[in-house]
C-alpha cells in the first residue's frame, strides 16, 4: 500500500480546485475532481492525464442531466428524509442508507461495500448519478458484487470525515462525490472521487473499476484487509494528537499570528484581491485573521503595517462584492469563483458561506463606516430572510447550482437560473437597459471572457454573469446622473430582473436545518441588529436590500435559536441533535454543532438577547466538555465516540470553508471566561490553553492552515480582555442605543455585558457567576439613565450615560488614546515584556533548565503569570511573577499600599494594581493606583550572600545610569530610600547592599514616570546577569551554604514582617504562592556569627 503521508497538493479542474493541507476538512465543496482512483493496484493507478484532457472529459458530462422520469425503480432510500438520499431513491442501484442492515448484508454475502458520499447540491454528484447510478448495466454490477451505501455528508459529517481522510492521505486530494470501497467491517480498501462511466484517455471508467475491485476482493482479500488495518492505524495516530504541555510555549501565539498573516500576504492577489489563485474561495477565516492582525499591529504602533493588512482585506471584500460570485439580483454569495477575478462562480449557495461572509462585511463596515460593506451584509441577510428560512424559524442549508432553463426542459444546466442574455435584459429593462448593461458588463456575445479560466469550453457563450467593473461615481457621471439617482435606477432594474427570474425553474433547495450552520447565521443576524444602527439615518439601499430596521435581524436570530431549542435539543439530557428535516435526524450532534451554536448564542446575548441565551450557552459548553473533550490529551474530538461504525475519532484543526470546531471552541472558552469569574473562569481558560497546546506543531509550522486558531491563541494571551458593562432597564430604547454604541468599534478582544438590576432573574445569575457584575448593577440601580462602563478587569472608566459618549470612549480606545495605549495598559505590556526578558536572560545563563509557567486568576478580579525555575544549574530557585489585580480593597490594604500615609479612607476602595517581582533581585514593582488617584512605586536591591566590591559598584552604577537619564536627584534620593526601607529594625541591619526604591511617586508627569519605570525594569538584566555569569562557577562548600541560608532567612524575614507589598497582596486576596515565592531554605539561626568572604555583611 502507498505510504500514508500528510502532504499538500492541488487538484485543478474547470469547476473546482483547492489546496489540501494536512488532512483538512473538505467543506470547500470540491465538486469536480478529475476521474481518479486510489488503491494498491498498478494496473489501476495509471499515469496522470493532462489537465486539457481532464477538462475535455468534464465538458462531455457537465452541461446537463435529465429531468425526472417515471419511477421504474424504488430502493430503501425512499424512506429517508435527507434530500440527497431521496434524489437517489429511484436509481436501479439497490442503495442502503448507512446502518446495520447494510453492514450485516455485506457480512452475510462476504462482499465489499461501495460507499458513495455526496450532498444534494453537489454538481458532480448529479453527473455521476446520471452517468452511472441510473445506468442499468452499472447498477447490475453494483447489485451483484457489492452492497451499495449512500451517505449525505451534511447529515453524517463523521462518516465522511473518516473516508475522506483516507482518500486524502493515500492520494493527497479528495472531493465529492466521494467513492470508497470498504470491507464488510467498514475498513476502507481503496477509493476516489468522481468516475466517468467508461474507460477514456488511458484511465479506467467506473465499470472497469468495479470489475478490478471485484477481482481483487476474490483473489487478494487478505492483502487488502491487512493494508486497510495499517492505514486506519496510521490515520488514527495522525488525527488524534495529544498535548505535551498544559499550554503553548511563551510567545508562540504572537509568532503564529504573525506567521499566518505573512503567509497570507505572500499569496495576496493585488490585482483582484483575495488570497491565492484561481479558483478563488471566499475563506472568511482568512479575512478574520488579517483584520485581527491589523488591529494588533495598530495597538503596537505599527500603523503602516496595520494599514497594509487592512487594505488587503477591504480590497478583497470589494472584489468579491463586485464580482459574479455575488448574486447581484437576488442577494447572497455563490460558493466560489472559477477564475481569478471573482467573475464566473460555481453557482451553488451554501448557508455557512452566507453567515461567515455577512460577519466579515459587518466588520468591514465597523472599521470603515463605509455603507458599501453594510449594504452587502444586508444583501446577504435579506436573501436568507426571503428564500432560506422555514416558517418556524430554522434556516435551510443550501441551493443547488443547477436548474432547468425552462419548464419542460429535459436537462438541467449549471447557472441557468442566474445568467442572462443581452436580449433578455433589453426586453425587461427597456430604456434603462443600456445603463444596466454597461454597469454590469453585459455583452451580446456573452461576458465570460475576462479570464481564460472563466469559461474555457464556451458553456456560457452568449450568456452573461453580472459583474461590476467600474466606479459608481464614474458611471453616474457618464450618464449625467447624481449617484443617488443612478443607484435608484440600478435598484429598480434589479427588482424587475428579479421578478422575471422568479418565473424560471428554481434550483433545488436543500431544506435540512443544520445546527452548526444555523449557529453561524444566528451570529451574523444578531451582530447586524446592533452594528447596522451606525448607518447614517438617511441611508437607503436599492433592491435586493429590503431596508428593514436593524432590530428586525435580532428577531430572526432569536427565532432560529428558538427553533433549535424546541426541535433539536432535549431539555432533560441537555443534548443536541445534528439536523432537522421532517423531524430530527438520527445522527446526534457533532462538535461543530455545539461550538458554532455556543458562539452564535454568545453573540445573541451580547447584542441584546435575553439572559436565557447566555445561560443556554454555558449549559451547552458544559455538555460539550462532557461529550467531546479529551480530558487526558486535551482538545475536542469531532464525535462522541459512541457509534462503532465510525472508525476514527478526530481532533479537527483545519480552518477551511468552515472554521474548525476546536478553533471556535477556544474562542468560546476565552469569551466565557471573561463573562464569569472564579473557578469557572479558570476552568474555561485551562481547557482553552490545553486545547491550543494540542495543536502546537500546526501553529508553529503551518499557521496558514489554522487562521482562526491563531486568533484564538492570541486572544488567550491578552492579559486583560475588555468588558463593556451596561446597566439599565430592559427593554428600553436607551439600552438598545447603548448596545449599538458598544458594538460600534472593531475589537475582537471585547465582551459586552448588559444587566437589568430590577430583574431578579438576571441578578441571581450574576450573583452566582460573577459577583463583580452584580455589584456594579447594584451601585447603579437607581440611575434614571442607562449606565455604561468600559472596563479592563472590571476596573472601569468613569461612567457614561449616552450612546455618543460611549462611542467616543470606545473610539478613543480603538485609536490608541485610551486603554489600549494608556499608561495603565502600556505599563501592563511593559511588565509582561520585562518578565519575558528576565526569564530569557536567566535561562540563557542556565543553559538548559526552563521556567515553568502558571497562569492564575484572583476571585475578586484579575490574575497573573507566575514563572518559577527550580533546581537549575545556577539557581536553586528563581521566580519572576507578573500580577494585574483589581477590585475593592479594605482600608488595611490601602494603608499597606500607601507608604507612611496617615490619610484614612472610609469603607472599601476601588483599586487596580499591576506589577512584576522577582526574588532574585526584586525587579520593579510599579503600581498605578485607583482611578483619579495614582502613584508609582518600585525598586531593585542587591542581596548577595557574599560581597564582592566590584559587583556592588557595577550594580549601583547601572541603577545610577537609569536614574540619571531622568533626574540627577533620583539616584541619591532613591538609594537612601532603599537603605531606609529594606531595614530590619529588630535586628538593626539592612537586608542587602542597597539599590533604589521609590513609592507614592505621583509628583511628575505620568508619561515620564512610565518611561522611568520602564527604564528601571530594563536595567535589571545588565545590572544583575553579568554578576551571575562571572560568579556562577566560584567554588562553594557546605560552610558557604550555611551562611547563604542565613542571609536568605533575613530576606524572608523582612518580607514577612515589614514588606508592604506582601501585606498589600495578602490583604487584597492575591495569590499566596506568588506573594511568598521567596527562597525556600532560609535559616534564622540565633547568634550566628558573621562570616567574611571578600567583605561579608
């Protein structure tokens, strides 16, 4: 058997192609793969045919298939609900659905299984049906030699994943229809995709393949089965990795995000937009990654690089919206473009595309405030409302690419419903026909001539796929019209053509309601309900946009969620079913169903939905963890693992046409952790950290395959996710306006919480899940207005009371004038960077041992990162800790924080404190105080066991250099302060050899003090590490060790008795292990005589 290697390859065809990277999910709908067969027989694996021959073969079969005929045959599929299976219910093939009846029949007859997997809107599935499955001769071969099984991949993605992974691993490519031969115990023997019926161009046709497989089974059964077992063992190993650590290595999230953006940038098409070459798929996760990366670059002050990323995205969104892949007449987007210029599409429409594309166009509108993007978002959502929603609220799956050109036609053709002749447009539009034709590049001869890839076989000769190629303003000027009037005429023309198009035979509608895809669309409808309120009041759009009120979209989202809860959710077991058509499907839900629905419910709540949606999201996350989480190895499996007929349990990572369930789950967990508090928040974050650690290799080496996971990895590394908290009565116009303002600025690292303090239901929820939110609601419950607070770690800006003020506050944030580049936020960034630098310097000296990291959270608010290196070559124990804490502190803690202050504060005091500390040298501990009262404090002192005068001089010279950069008086002032502060009064001795120390420092400009604190942090490494490097190999005996332990005892003694930082940490409920991370073997021996070694103290 060919070795199983996970490689990259490309499959090219007139209709479909995509790159394959390490067993990705195949929902990019590759509907035409060249006739191919993958197996262990050299007689079948003939030489590859040229692309020209492939295209010629495709042309022979792609243009049509017959209309329904009299029902001469009926098989078991007639009893199924799946539209795809029902399409094959009258084939002469004796089809079975996936299930025990078919498996038992194959075992009883001892024959192979022929498994055919597709979906109802798959073009080449239809072609193979007409050519082979409706052919009496082929049907007889299948019925005599095999047990034939049909599977709808949308109904059973778990079954599809197993056998698609086999075909991809064996050959490097795959697609639908998927054709696989199995042993009676369901092991894959060999497989391929679309097969033509007869031999051609040196390649075997389907009838020949059936004969070859039959002969192989009869003569080489044992070899086939043995190879199959090996293949499945290798696949199982490849697709179910485990985490080696509890979290990603430090810095990898930033590296992966940058690497993915860089890889996408290299593939950017600067002429037409998009990433990669033809055929072009609208992979929304790529857009999300680039926008997220642009935001991070902007926060880092890299404006030009940020603008470059953003411009790629916006140009790509414009290209897709202008192209023929966008249905200009009816709204929504087709699956992909066969050419590089987004012109000629594969015409099927998939629900998962609509939901994701609506969201990225909404993001484009948030960022630019350009109504072109909001128009396209509305266009998509209004198409779904008109054509794709069941009366009860569930949203259908797909519309086919193919349809009959007219009533009574014998054959279907791709795109027949969507394309136009020039004469048709003249007849319908009359005097406005010339304007419309010039705007949409309509020509008498047909317009599919922009690329050699658009229509290489003249299938659309004389036909036009509408595309916009000129600037709106230029076209309006050419026709001497205002832009408004020009747009009005275009809208009227589109409506007239739409009405005519309605009289054509419609493409097949797949009316399955799939939970995961509904989750994606619930998200976009919910977000649109608030984001679109930022459109100028006078904005009016032309058809097919309906110009409904944004709030109408929230109703659609809630109705879809309600449908799922009512029809596909068991209130007793709390479990979902996967899909619905005339009742719930037999298949249980999969990981994607839970993950995508949870994401949609979080968006539904954050955009104004009731607290019940948030409660349901939390419950579903609990059930998802129970059913799919690998408690030992980390990350989520795609299935529950309870169906013995599904041979592989996969941990999916590839973010393709749909994001992976693991990527979405990681983001869900980060979002949930920012909503709740305490142990539950810690649990969410720990699960997310371990999930991401499973895919460390992919993030490190193939980031472009997992763009959304790259975003998730960065999100979890952000030290303080922003919360926008809105307190007010529900329902109210004011609260809706404030919610719209909360969503008016692009910020993926933001959570919106809204609470009605008069609702006992909501208050009870928040008391249980996050008492900080409940406390904020109580403090503002008497306000006559809606109160808005922008918080990081719930340390909040002053309250605002109207939507304009909230928008301004968030806009300043986004522009870098507030939290994102404030003293507080930049200080937080600085101490995290200092922690990284100090740890890296220590590890470099150690030459092997590494710090272990522990991320912790404080129940009252905040948390930190503790890093400890134990039993190293140089250090017995080294700790470098960062903490960012907030909340309410008692007066005792306030007095601990304020040096020698007699000022008394009545009652609890809101606070925010951030700092870095190390017990080797006490790196700077800089603490900005509570709002409207702030100060800096910090210091570093030298505490060796033995004195070397040159070391002391070196250490102090570095500290003096740092101080002198800002004020010559700083060093003598802060040196004396250090000597006085680190004084053990009851022993009449100092802790060490001094350094610098300062506290309550607020008599200088904040910017200056932030720079000074940064300089102090930066001075630690050059002051300390050279001394260690010089002394680390000095001979050392037990007597020296005893003296060292005594000096360590003095260090610990001071910290426990006098250090205000210790008191402050304990009084505010900080993490004890981090507060007391002092040397572990200090000695407090009585009457110990001083030992001298080159001047000991």
